[in-house]
C-alpha cells in the first residue's frame, strides 16, 4: 500500500520534473512552484493497490515514475505510465472511484488531496482554474477519441431501428426502451426459486443481455433442471477464480460430475495438505460470493482467446477453438479467470447460497444446488471407475473434445472406435470373470442404471461373456411385475408413480425369487401396458438349472429392499451401468453424461419409434427425478460399475440429432434444451454411422444392431 517518504530533502528537489506531467504542459515556472506547495510525495510498491473501484477517497495522483494498470469491473483497461495522472473526477466531483488501479512497478507519485485543492482555490485560484481548464480540455480529447472509436464499431453492426420496441413479458405486452437489460424486466425470484437466466424467444440468455428486438421474454429459475445447471456451472467458475486467488489454479483440474457433485482432481496430491486446501478454497469461494461480483460475458477474437488459453495452460479450450468457423468467441469470467461461454451464467456471485466442499482421498468434491449435501453414500470407488477410461484416453492423447476432433480430422477415427469398443469388451469380460469366480454362490445378477444407459445391449453382451464361462443367464422382466394401474401409488402431483418400488407386486416377485432359488419352477406374469393390467401366469415357465443364474434388470435392482433378506447377500451380484466419460470441452465445462443419455434417447425414439424430441425433453425431468430417488442412493451396493459411454458417440449421434433437435418448434417449452443441445453437438466433428460395429452399445440407439431386442 501507500508509503510516504520521510526525508529532509526539499520538495523542490523531489518534484523536479513535475512540469513534465501531461496536465501541466505549458504552465510557467511560477505556477509550477506554486503548485508544488500543495502536492505531497508518495511511493507505492510493486503490486500495491492504489485506488479501489467503488471507494470514496478523493485524492488525485500524478505519476512521476513507474507504471500502473487500470481495471473496471474486472476488465483490464490498459496501463498508465510516467507523466500521466488519474483521480480528477473524484477530486472535483466527489464521485466514487470508477476503476481499480494497481502498481505494476514501483511508483513515485505526487498526490493532491481534496483539502489541499480547496486551499488552492481559496489562496491561489489562478492556478486552480488553470488545472481545471486543462482537465476539461483533456477530457474533451478523450471523449472525442471514444466517440470516434464507438462510431467505427457501430458501422460494423446493425443500428437499432427504433428507440422503443414492443415485447411480451411472460405473455403481457409492453413497450420498452431499446437496449434495456433483461434483468430489469424480470423478478428476482418466483415462488422462492432464484431467477438465474432469461429466455428470449425461448433461447436462454444471461440476465445482463440487452433487449434490442421485439421478442417474448420469460425467465428460467433454479426450479428447472436447466436452471440448476446454470446455477452449478456458475459456482464452478467461482471455484476456479478462488483457486487462482489462493495460487493453486494450476494444481487443480475439474473432473467428472454425478448429480450435484463435481469432483476436483488434485494433480500432485502427495505434495498437498488436502484438509488445509479445502478450508482455504471454501473461505475464498465464500469471500467471492460475499463480494457479489458480476459475471461478465465478453466477445474475443479467436486468436486472442487462443493466446490467453495457451499462456495459462488451458490447452483444452485452445484446441477446441482450432477448427471454429467464427472470427469471435464469447468468454465468461467473474474475475481474472476466463472460460469459453457455453450458455448463460447467473448475474452475480452473490446469488450462490448453497454449496459444500469436502474431500475424499486425493480428490475434492464440490456440491451445489437445491441440496448442498453430497449424495449419500458416495464411495471413492465410483469416482475411480469414472476415471478408469482416462488411462487409455491419455495414452492416445484424447484429453479433450478439441483433441478428439483433431483425431477425426487426421483420419484416425477407426483407431479411436476400435480402442473404445475394445475397452468396453475387456471390461465386460472382467465382470463376467468376477461372476464366474463366485459361480458356486451367485444365484441372481441384478442390473440397474438410468434411462438410455444401454442396459439392453449390455445384457446381451454380458450373456455372451457368461456363456463363454459356462454360465447361462435366465432373464426375468421386472416390468412384468407392475401392479394393476388402479393400485399404483400416486406422486405429489397426483400422477401415477410407476417408478416407485410400491408400484410393483413385490410380494409376488419375492415369492418367485424364493421358489427359483429353491429349485422350483414358476410361471412369470405378463403386464399389459395398454390395459394397465397384470396377466398372471401368462409369461414363460422358468426353472434354474445347475448352470443357470437368474438375471433381472430394473430401476430398483440395487435396492436391498427388493429382496427383503429372502436371498443371502452373497448370492446376489449387482451391477450399475451408466455412461460416465465426461470429456472436457475446456478447463471449466465437460460433456455431461446426462446430456449424452438424453441425446441417445432422442435419437432412438425419433429414429426407431417416431417419438419427437420435444416430448422426450419434456419427460426428462421426471425421468431424472426417479433416477435420483431410486438408483443413485444405492450405488454403493453395486459389486461392479460399467461405463457404457463411447468417446466417439456424440459425433455419430450428431448425424441424427441435429435434424431432430431442429424439429422442436421455437415456441415449445422444450426449445431451450433443444437449442443448448444443438450448441453442444456443434463442438464435435461428425462421424458417419457405418463406422460403428454392429455389436456396439451405440447400435441400440441408432439401429442396425447385430442383436435382436
């Protein structure tokens, strides 16, 4: 901070050269000597804060020697150097500081306080008037330069057609001024849920977006899963900024996600006290939240964005930009760490109210959202399995979407597909071997996973691997044990809750389990979905022989309550399946496995069943809710976890999904999600489906599989 020089040197010696300051050019010797009586010599060390944006001190400074940098709202506005000055508006008008100024070298300066300036006006008014005239003249030159620059910029874009525009805000028609910010038109909360973004013609936008054309405007809150995503994504950028401020940004890497959890990888865990790091990060995140710093979106030229990312070691982002068609790219920040913009963020850091940070072994975990509790229980085993594919991805150099795209461009697609499929086949073989090792005990294999995880093909391929080991699975369909429709419980909205365990005839299922394990035969039921009725004894007759094992798949298959202790735990082998590869787009954003599953579902149901994308999107929130309630809480019960994702699959799904997502009408509530998914797939180079093996899990969604379903 500021350091005053206490010395017997005369001020006339100290201020030799003050006349060289730009403001005093043309002052005569007498005026300069008069001026020196009112100035105070000060010194600032390197990286010292000289003035802070928003503070109310009124001193003016004249730089005699050294350099400083100016920031406004976190944006670097450039340097000020020898013989320059700043603080004139605070001195004359008393307004708060409009910018932050930090020393980038040691600085020697002269300071004119507001008290001394008032004395100058009273005692030497002719000098004060000269200073004010010079200030006005300099401000006039700056204003002309700004106006000329703005004029050139405006020539490069369309000007508003009128000063006012006609819009609809949540269906109500209004006239507003062109350029009004969207946050001034919307409430901050709705039914207790924070408004995190705006919708302009159903396209998600940041709340700071100016309205420049006639459109329909509404809001997105944390009540929706899209709003929750924006909320969590904003908190993750805060975490990166906090890591920079405490000096550990290059020691951390944002990892994979599960629900509201984001894993944070520590690159050199042996050199880090994780408990202390967790405390420092938490405190700094809270500090940034308390300061309520605005999130900014800026448009950069591709070349300057690439230069920034390369300088800071963010190679994922620079690789992604390598093949972009546009000249500019949107960037986001809440401080000095920038990331690529993949959609809106909340308006300011102060909106984050619920987050938790904890650690497990060599990883930190950040949870953000409606609940700040980590999914309980979560095991380190799950995070290890999620990171398992990174070994072969790293060996091929496939560490980001940008790197993957370059592989495709270099005609290495076949290699990637063969290794990805080979990895899954090897994993399937290991799971089959684990079952074989316990073949004398295991009677039941239970498989559970969220929607569109590829369970059907997984079961087909696992069956082949088990048959190689001499084990023949006998399948039971869990869905055939639904209760009659009128007996199914209803949820809080009054709809039939078909995903609840209480929607199934559990007594009959457990009775059949017991008989099969005891060597008896059963006749399975058949559920008629069109009638909502269970047809007892309408299914197949099943008996478990010596080399048979019962295989059942369903949402509740990890839940111990399904067996209610009628089968000893050592006789049950549970498998959890889900796409898990979460390849980075940049240093902040990864491909979300739930987006991958939704794309799979949209393509399969539209391509094979004629079910439109918007209908799937509208059902997705309910589907996710059932998964969170009935699958994820029991992950720790799984004996094995299978990652069904394929690094190349979005490039294949893109061929189909691009059209299906474009079919979603702009006025449909699903449009916001469809628009975001279109932006996601735009980041991938397309791969044609003929490259996909006929036994691949991906064939379950794009058709032409070698298996019969």
